[in-house]
C-alpha cells in the first residue's frame, strides 16, 4: 500500500466544518460534540490528506 503525505492545507478546518454540518444534519440533537482530530487538525504538520472526526453522541446506539 502506498501512503501519500502532503503539506498542511489551510482549507482543512473548513473541510472539517462542512463535513461536521452534514453529520449534525443526520444525527440532530443526538450530537454532543464533533471534534477534528488527527494530523490534519494540526496546523503546519505534514500528513495524509484525510480529515478525521470524533463524534460524541448522547446515545451510541443511534450510530447504528
């Protein structure tokens, strides 16, 4: 498997927010928090260009 590492992209925070809004629309009031995690959340850090998220729900069974 080939791993691609890129320079930090200042558009990643906006990309995270756009995806987080989609998740909020799906789960509604069940969402407690959505965190941007992983290397794309660290300004200036070279990384794999994948936005990682941590979703915190009131009821984990709603994730099904």
